[in-house]
């Protein structure tokens, strides 16, 4: 009986899904856009020798370029048109948001509503082009001299033409990805930029798993180590799911209302405050800020190979901030904590929430409406943000310790990657459920209107 009921329930949900034509169109559009993204990651920059480039990347295996390559879905390894991915756009978004909180002029533009948001988005696009040009130029210059000490070069014909072509190609690729992400957000399902980053990470998971299993079969890693790696990964996924659903519910009381039928009972509701209000933004922002100067220094270091003073400075910089080094982990943790508090303050305004509650007659029991409510919400939010920041820092840094302890490949257990994949997947599933629910309510309203018309 129970199995039959479950089967009928599954069939009912499947039928509802097949009937939701708008949802199916959005899902197909999202899937098609992600396929286009993956195809572009295999289109190389003009003037690159792929065989020499692959051999040079093998020599820097486990470095910052390898970590950046994990986020770009292998596009950096192949030096494709979208080698920089959406990281310049994310960095530009960070700068614009920081400037908005510091500049009264930009703050005034933000308060203009939809028109102000469009202006800030336009500023973000301009800054994205500038950052991509800078990074693209350093990549082009670095590629020309990369491997010069060993007598090889990944560039077929070095020169100004190659640099200009590389910069234009990378700018075009990054701007296309930014546009594609915006199209996914408006015409597809989920946040477009987050889905593009997730697609790049997911595309590397089969390679990571196969390398881990191969290391276990060849004897370089013990079977217990391989099993422990999978157990830790699944435990982290479960922990991420638990923490992302965790909330602090603040009780909201509404007073009794006088109506024509008499006194009505006061309503109660809850204001849900997520433990991790900032989501995956802090790790992405922190890693983006750390990866940008490291990538530039990595390629620029090849250019100044003959200059002993600059070469020593760049070697010290890249060595100290190498992925997994103590300084890198310290700055990474500090960046995550900072952006947790910063982005939480951006997305949730306690004073505005307190004013809205006061306007509609709601209050927190024991707290006076107005400024006292805003201070209380700020106090509660600060406390839960401390827990959220500690959780994100733990998820992103503990895998680094596990990698070093078990001598695993650098990208086999990346907490940031798992956090992004799980978080974006949960958000996408939630949006799919919302569309299904909206479709179901739409059907009910149509049936109610038809019944009303028949009665008349």
C-alpha cells in the first residue's frame, strides 16, 4: 500500500513537471547555455601551441594556476577564449559594492531603485573590461616568455600582434560569459554566474575522482586513504546542507485588530534569519581577490626572468602566497570573515526591516518598535554571522589540512568547490520547486474561474 502511494505521488509530481511548459523552457535554456559555456572552454586563443602549453602546465601542477584552472573548468589549462572565466566580473562586483558602501554619491545612485541598479551594473561592466584587459595583457606577456629558460615557447609568433589579439579575445570571452550569466538569470533557472562557476567545477569532478582511484590502484595512496577521502567529502556535503538550512527564527507579534465582527486574535509570525546569510559569496570573493594578483605575478615572473631584483620579489610573492601556504590560508580566512560581515550588511538592513515592521504594526515581544528593534536585529544578526563566518572558514580551510595530512592531490578536496556546488544546487532546486508551486497555483486559479463561470 505504502509503495503504491509513493509511486502515485511520484507520478503526480512527474505529471506536474511535464505540464509546466514554462519551467521546461527555462531548464532547456539553462542547459543549452551551460553547454555553450563548456564548448567555448575548448576554443583556444589564436597563436598558441597546445602541446607546449600542456607540458608547461604539467611543470606547475599543484600551483595557483592549477587552482584557478579548477574554477574555470579547465579553460585556463587549454588557454581558451574564456580562460579568465567570470573572475574579472566577480572582482569588479566586489570593488563596486565596496565603493558603494564608502562613497555617498554611489550610495545615492543605489537608492534610486531600478535605474540606480542599472547604472551600478554598467559601472561593473566597464570595470570588468578594464580588469580583463590588465589580466589579459599580463597573460599574453607571460605566455611569450613562459618556458624560455628551457628553450620552449607556447606562443607560435610572439609580438605586439599576439598581445593585442590575446587581450581582445579574452575580453570578448569574459564579456560573453557575463552576458550569458545574465541571460540564464533572466530566462533560465538560478543565478547565472553561480551556475557557470558550478559547471566549471563539476566538469573537473570526474577527472579528480579518476585520479584519486588511480592513485589508490597504483599504490601511491592506500585504500584506506581513498575511502577516508570519500567519507570526508560526503560528511562535508551533509554538513553544508545542514548549515545552509539552519535559521534563527525571530518571533514577530501583531496586535489584535477591531473589525465589524468584533475583536480578532493577534497574529504571530517568524522572521527567518539564515545562519549563512552571505551564501557562497565570501569564499568566491576572497579567492578571486587572492587569485588575481597571483595569476598576474605568475605570468609576469616569466617576463622578468632576467631581472634578478624583480625576479626575487615575484618569487617571494608567489612562494609566500602559494595555494596551501600559511600566509595564503590566513589571508583567505580573513577575506572570508570580512566578506561574510560585509555582504550580510549589504543584503540585510536591520533599520529598514524595523521600519517595515513598525509600519505594519508588528513588533518583537519585549522590544520597543523602531530603533530598539533595529538594534536588536543587528545584535542577533551579528551573533549568527559569527557562526556563519566560522562555518565557511572551517569548510574552506579544513580540506587543506586533510590534503596535506593524507598527501592527496591539491584539488581533490576543495572546500570552496564543494560549498559552491552544494549551495548552487540547493538554490536551483528551490527555484524549480517554486516554479512548480506557482504553476500548481495557476492551475487552481484557472479551475476556480472556470467553475465560477459555469455557475453563472
